């Protein structure tokens, strides 16, 4: 988290009668239903590049209502909050039981530092590792039922994985989309962590030979790929289990429309607890592999490379160890 994000905690909130240790901004309060009484605003949870809070309110009819607020600063913060709002909204349209209802995104009234926010319903949840059957059932519902509004791969805004914007411009071909997707994240890695000639050489080979062979095969010989909405950053830290309903809850999405197998490429990465093979096997048992099935393991490994590279971009020095794996 940057110093500018921390500075938010040292300013006075606009409502002096609100309890808690988080300074609430007027532009956030404006998104509550008319007649809402704000009771408290407290820091809640942890996030690598943002500050988060729980807001407790009472609606005009006396019903208690809680909200979750995430804030980030500067241009990077605007991209993260806008991308998350639209990603979570798109997910909510397809699997509402698994997504805290998005309310709004916007900018704080204060001028400096420029601060942006994402507001959604608050869901009380455990942070236990998700049940494989529950998680995969919800994902399969998402992948099967989602429909790209353009019939293409991509998204209408650039979403972020962590703090890094992704190249989500629309493309009718998954092979073409994924090629540009990989090129973009490789450029970001070199900008962040410096040029590594051996990695650059391998990267060029992936673009020129590996993607056309492995991903291109999905769209040859009469085969097609359905653009499925994916969460796109689905590790155990972005899931929870609702105490009220027992449902799997998904958050911190960087969604776009993709080949469904892209979703579970992240599960191959060894730094995730969902790396356990039970998750991938459960998903494949119910959804199956795309043709050609004999390429599945190599495709999965290739998709996981994207997540490894963007992890390196997001975490810099810590990510360099992943970069070298």
C-alpha cells in the first residue's frame, strides 16, 4: 500500500457523529438510500494496495444495513476501483448468490490525494479454504450461463489483476485475444522487474509458436471457443463462505470474457492453496475439457504462466522468485 492510501486515515470524516476509525467521505454517503442513518465506519480486513472499511447504517424504516468500502488513490486506484465495480457487477448479473451486491464506484470529494472507491453490500464470511464441490458448482454455473454482450472475448473496461490493468480490449478470436493478453503482461513485467534476456527469448517463442499451436488448435478444424465470463483472480484469498447462507462468496474480481479453462490456470500456481488437484479434477469432472483434449495439460500450463507473470508484476521483489520458477 502506498503512503497516499495511508494518509486517508489521518483526515477528518465529513460526519462527526459517526463512530469508528475510518473517515467517511460525503460522496460515499451520497450512494446510501435516502433517509439512511450512518452509525459507524471502521477499518475492516486487509488488502495489499487498498484500505477497506465496514460501514454500519440504519435504513429509513429502521432496518440495519452494512456496506463494504474499498479505497485506493491516484490513477492506479481509479483503474482498480472502476474495474472491480464493473467486474463484480457483471458477475452479480449471472451468479448473484455468490457476489456481494455492487452499489457504486466513484471519487472522494476531497481533492488531494485523488481517492477512488468501490462500495458493495457487506457479507459476513469465513476465510476458510473453499469447499471444492461448492466452488466448482458455482464456477460452472457462471461459465455455462454467462453470455458475452458482444459475442467476443474481452471486457468493456480494463479490469485489474491485483494492481495491474489487463489488456481486455474486445476480440472475436480467443487466439488473437490471448496473444495480445500475454504480450501486454510480458511488457509490464519487464517494465517493473527489468529486462531478463532469457525470459524475453522464451516469451517471444511463446507468442510466435506456442500460442498458435496450443490455443490456435481450439479454433481450427471446425472447433470454436465460447466467450465465458470468468472471475480471473480466483485463489482462496478471494473467496469466503457466508455465515448466513453457507454459500461460496467471490470477490476482488478482474473479470473478462475468456475461454473457461483460463479460470483454472491460476490453480496450477504453487503459491495458491487451491493448487490442490482436487479443485481442478472436480471442475473437469463436471465441465470437461475442451477439444483437443490431448492438449489440455499443456494449455493449462500455458494459462498458468500468465498468472505467474502478473504475480511477478504485482509483487515485484517477492514476485521475482515466481518469475524464476
